[in-house]
């Protein structure tokens, strides 16, 4: 994979360099060319890459090279810092309503992203924290979507609310919250149908849910393998529906997941979880710094820099 | 948004800003290709090829350049007429790919299409893993009005395939479509399971025309190339179904796959209804790539 080789490439770029003093414009430019390629191969959006590389360049030129580092590593150090800067360095939790109040979470995303699976996974996590979740089948379109949620709910031993496929999702959400109030549920998770960000009617459906009930957290589920289009998707969902946090799915694959960086850069929304498999326990906290080195493929160099 | 009527407008706007073939022009071309998910390597190769041609043919006008480039990608993406022979023969089609890309939906759409063409179709539900996968496929079988075999959660998928192949032979079925569970290509066990299913079909039905169609989500980036390579290792790929092409993604990774692995796109998915499957049209696809 191109991943490992970024280290090699950078070492090559700087092989003939003797200077240990300051990073010259030339040093920085040739190193950043490799960084740019690596980011593009990782599916970071082209425009985001351009902005990012420019920011790094501005910061790096003229910088003193730290003791124990070669110029290539110095550039990488700055690249990594800028990336962590962009991705945020802290983990974020789902914001829950205080006390006994019900927290309403709405899942959203493209078709097949992993919403229904994530719905059940989050319920399991919250249950462990002593919450009593209710899953709500608001996908009235996909064949067997309701059955899928019911089976997953059963596996997690949490209740699933559904009204079949003949009612509007907004109405189902409303009835579900009334049901939750009556039955002592303190978290309601709405599983919605997959939809394209350019499908006006389907996007309006999510708006209608939000107009009908109070949604405290709208979570966008994004497939980690998404390519250049991730920014369009995230931007449209955020503008049209409003997104509070992101879940990155299918991170158990070998994709470098550059979409994470693109989405963060464009929407500024925190990534809450990474989904790591099909089992309903495969949901992990998101660590921005780990993601940064996964995208860059520079884990080894980073640990080197840490020691310097 | 199911048709792509605004295709042609885009191409010209890309090239209109340039009066000479210079570095900026090439750079802009590269940007467009990369934004379409074609990837750095394939993009560099395409642009290098173009530069070569420009030199050899002494081309001076950016517009001529544009035509050259478009034609060369179109030609590369062209599908042989024989690609669709299986539609008319006795065949077994295994539909494979990573999670959530649109396999089950594509099986349903393909069943509907073949049934409409008067073929006798059977569907095998060899995804016995995902919650409600069988129910989902059963709904598609009923929409397409074709019979389905298997689908019990937890059953051995290889035995479902075995049963289905033998049922297909016994019932004189024309086309057997096998829906498989989504699996990531880096999961060894799951990939071995697929290899086994593929082998069973070969062994049980050696005379059938075989197709292994990999379903790729048109929104996927560079990882789709790895997917195609790894799936090809366990089951010979005969084509790609590129789904979710009704969105704004361009599916450009298919160009990289075609040039590296020589696997053609045969169908595109353009929606969630049964009629939303089209034969791949290389002209439309390439035009859309340049629609910025
Ligand atoms: N390997 C892997 N598979 C996942 C992960 N999350 C979900 N999946 C699988 O991806 C496929 C789609 O997941 P769903 O939860 O049905 O996705 P969805 O967004 O609800 O899909 P629609 O409702 O059709 O839009 C299923 O096969 C899931 O098992 C993950 O983190 N890793
Ligand atoms: N917009 C759009 N959605 C599609 C298309 N093809 C499939 N889908 C949707 O994508 C989601 C996943 O489709 P499935 O057919 O379940 O995908 P799969 O590959 O069988 O998924 P797993 O079996 O879970 O791995 C569903 O919501 C489908 O309706 C397409 O061409 N366009
Ligand atoms: Mg779903
Ligand atoms: Mg399926």
C-alpha cells in the first residue's frame, strides 16, 4: 500500500540533504508533494488537500529543524500537528439530556452506510451506561428494514417501536416518543431510511421529523471508504438537516479513511464513533490522533518524533 | 435526478477557459479526474498518454485535446457485446462485494430485467448472516415475480448454493442469481467461504455460463480498486455493477479498475426501484466524469 511508502518517499526526498538548520522553501515543497499524493490516495478531498498543504507550507518554511529530526521528519511533524489541529485532539461523547429527560437521537446518511447497524450498536453502549433506549423504525422504504431493526434490537435486548410502512416517519417518531414517555425509556434512537443528499423529497422528510419532534442529536453515518464525494454529502446533510456528530463505519476494512478529514474540514462536526465490524459490539470511540496517522500512514515516524 | 441531462454542459466549461495547452491546462485536467475518484496513478497515466499524443500529433488547441482525452477513456471503458451473452444462455451469476454496496438490490433488479426478457430465473439467498437479509431478498423476488431458495439466518451459505444449483438444473432454470453476504475483502475466513461457494457452482454446474459480478458503490474512493483485486483472487470477476450512480459521485474508480484489472462495468444502478438498473454506457459515463 502507498501507506507505508510515504515514509520511504520522504526519506528519499531528503536523502541528499545535509542542512540541519532551517527548512527551506525547496525542502518543504518537495516534501509536501509527497504528502499531497498520500492524502489523495487516502481519498481526502482534493480541495481540502490543497488548503491543507498550503497551510502546512506557510507554517513550515523557515522553521528550525528540531534536534534529532531530519528535515523530512520535521515536515511530517508539522503535517501531523496541522492534521490533529483540524481533526481536533479530543474525543467527543454523545450529548445526553440531563436528568430524566429523554434524549432523541436521529440517524441519517446515504444508502447502505451502516445506520441500522449503528442504531443497535449505540443502543447497546447506552444500555451499558444504565440507559433505557427505544429503537424506532422510521425506514418505511427499504425491504425488510423493520425486520432488520427488530432482529438487531432483540440481539441487544432493547425495545423496538414500529408502525409498519404506512405512516410517515415524522408521525412514527412522534408516537414513539409518547410511547417512550409512557414506558420509561430515556433514549430514543430513530433509524431512518438511506437517502441521497440531492434527493429533495427525502431530505425534506428528515426536516419534517425535526419539525415534528425535538431531535437532540442528529448523527450522520458515513462509510469510511467514501471517496471525493464525501464533502458534498456531509455539507448537504448539514445544511439541509443539521448534523451534530459523525459516525465513521466499516473502519475494520483497510481503507485509509481520508473522508474523515474531508468531513471534519468541511463541516467542523466531531466524529463520535468508529464502527469496526458487523457484530453489534463493534463500536469504538473515535481518536483523532489515531485517525491522523492512519490517513497519513506515518505511525512509525510519529512515534519517532514523539521521542525527539 | 435519475437521468443525467446536464452532462454535456459541463465538459465545455472545463476546457473553455484555456487558450493554450499549458501546465495549468493539464493541471486542471488532473484535478477533474482526481475529483472523479480516478485516483492519482490512473490520472497521471491518462494525462501522460495525452501529452504524448499532443506531441506526436502536433496538437495546439485545447479543444482538440479534450476530444482526444474523452475518446481515449470512452474507448477504454467500452464493453464488448459478448459481455451480456449470459443474459441469453444458461447461466449462474454470483453477486459479490463488500457490505452495503447494493448486492441484494442489484440481484432484485437483474431478476426483474431478465424475467421481463422472458428468461426463467431463480434466486439463491446465500446471505444467511445479515439480519433480515433473507426477508429483504424475498421481497425483491416477489417484486420480480421469480422464485427464491434459501434464506434462513445462520444456515451454511455453501449449502444454500449447492441446493440452489441443483434446483436450477432440475427445474430447467435459465439464469440462477446468487445473492451473497457483504464481506470486507480483508476478512480471510469470509473470503475463503466465497471461494468455496464459487467452487461448488463450478463443480455442480460445469456447463453453465459463469458470471461473478462485483458490486461497487459508485461513491467509494480508492479502496474499490483493492476490493476488486481481492475479490478477483477468490472468484474470477467477469464484470462490475456500479451502484448509486444517481447521486453526485462519478464512479471514476471504475476507470482505474478497468485499466489495472481489465474488469468492465456491465451495469449501473441509478436508484432503488426495480427498473433502476441500466446497461453501462461508456459515452454517458465519461461525459459525466467531466461534468463539473
Ligand atoms: N464490516 C463492517 N460492516 C458493517 C459495519 N457497519 C455496518 N456494516 C454492514 O454494512 C451493511 C449495511 O449496514 P446497514 O446498517 O444495513 O446500513 P444502513 O445505512 O442502515 O442501510 P440502508 O438502511 O439501506 O440505507 C450491512 O451488511 C452491515 O452488516 C462496519 O462497521 N463494518
Ligand atoms: N440511490 C441508490 N440506492 C441504492 C442503489 N442500489 C442499492 N441502493 C440502496 O443501498 C442500500 C443497500 O443496498 P443492499 O442491496 O441491501 O446492499 P447489499 O450489498 O446487499 O448489502 P449487504 O447485504 O448488507 O452487504 C439499500 O438502501 C438500497 O436501497 C442505487 O443504485 N441507488
Ligand atoms: Mg437501514
Ligand atoms: Mg445484501
